[in-house]
């Protein structure tokens, strides 16, 4: 495993960092910038604007701020700019979608950034549930490849592809099935066998799937929970975790880079947004932003919005742990890309 860089680990632990930037008060003296993926009035930018007042509450008093949205909704443009153009002193906080992590994991040629060099202050996660019109015992024993509805080769369905692959199930992605309505329609008419439901309003999506005879197979929660790998989601307690499903099927999961690839893909796919700093930021500066992130997570008004959207805020050690499992293993990333190429015939452009 390749862990976080020395400065990031030091920042997470509150120890001395390797950076030589000025103290937090000097860093914030000229104001701060909250940078978001675009569009300016899009979903991620909307969350960035909601979070900003609470993030600022963690900083020294009277710090001024500016907001900028850049690039498209996949976050690649803003992440490239964050890595290349922004002063890594901690005066800029970036809010980026999970799609940017998926693009990095898959080796997208547009990507010029490395998120293993980022420190998370707050991560907003969504649920991922695999559903099917067929029982899971039939899925794992049939010889024909299972048709998985997918948005495109670099969508969140990557997590389901790796989960099924670990169970020994051959997968044939059926592209162009990107939203809940299209996925449910594909299940109804038999164009696909399984679908990954995710994002806000997951229970509404599950209800729509049940209406056409599709039932949950498992929730890909073990990779995104900090409560233990077999802990069920309190929002969906009746759905087994992936680890529980594998155990019931007597399909032992490997403890190697392939499982690391599954975890990385699942965390990226379930990340709605992540608010991050560069890893060369002094511990005091990181602590200020993280204090604001915790204030945001604890605010009742924001919690109500998150509950309505069925999102979870991950902060502190949990956010750092998720980021490390998503980006910290070169072996897992190599296994992910090799599986995409050799098993699914996909390589990044």
C-alpha cells in the first residue's frame, strides 16, 4: 500500500508538516477561495455555496471569501486547475464530484492531477444499491454474462462491475442507461439484468425498481462505511452488504489488489462531492478548514438538506480514511486498470 504523503499524514495527525508556508493567520489574511466544478448553478456548485458559510466559520474571524466555478460537471477541468494553478498554502478549498476520482482511477488522458496528494475536509457520500429482476443465486450460477445497465465506460457502474467480477460473474455492460428512469425501463423490458441505483433519493429509485419486479441484491456499503465492513446502512437496514452477500453465496473475496480496486471504485462512485486541500498545507490551516467542515456537518439546517437528499457527511478521520482507501494504493489502481482492459476491453482515451 502507498499511504498518504508525509505532509498529509502529519496534517491528519496534527503533527509537524513538511511545508514552509506562513501560519494560518497569514494564509487567510488576503481572503480565501472556494473553487467548485461547474456549471456555476449546477448541483456540485450548489453544495459548495451551501457549505461555504460554515467552512468560513472555522477560519479566523473576518476572513473574506470568493467563489469560482470552473469547467464541467465531471470535475476534471477544475481538478487540473487546482493542481497546476492554485497556491498550495491552504487559501483555496476545492469542491469536486466523485466523477473526477473515477476519471483518475481509470487513467483518463485528460487527467493531470493526483488526488492522493489531497487532504479531505468533508466528503458527501451517496448510497449504491445493485438491483435485479433475477435472484442473486441465479446470477452467480448462470453461464451467460449478466447485462449491467451503465451510463458509459467511466460511470459509477464501475463499482458494480468490480463487485460482480469478485463474485465470479461475467459482466456485459449495456451503455446508454444513465438515469433511474432509463435503468428501470431497461429492467422492465428485459434489456438489462442488473442495475446500480445511486445518488440522491435512493429510496424513491428503489421503489421504482420494485414496481417493475426488481429487488435489491446488495448495497455496496462496506467500502464507504467507517463503522466496519459488515455494518448495514441504517437508512436501508433490510439490504445486505456486499460482504454479507458474498459470504451467503460462499464466494470468498480476495485480500489483494483486486479487492482494493473494488473499494477504490466504490468509494469514488459513492462520492457525491469532496471538499479538499493540497497536501502541503500546514497543520494549523488544515485544522481550521476541518473545524469549519465539522460545523457544517453538525448544522441542523444543512443536515436537513442532506437528509432530504439522502446524503451522508464524512469528516475528520473518517474522510481521511476514505480518501486513503480510494487513492492510496498503486497496486489497486493498477489492478483496476488491468481489469478494465483485459476483462472488459476498456482503456482510457
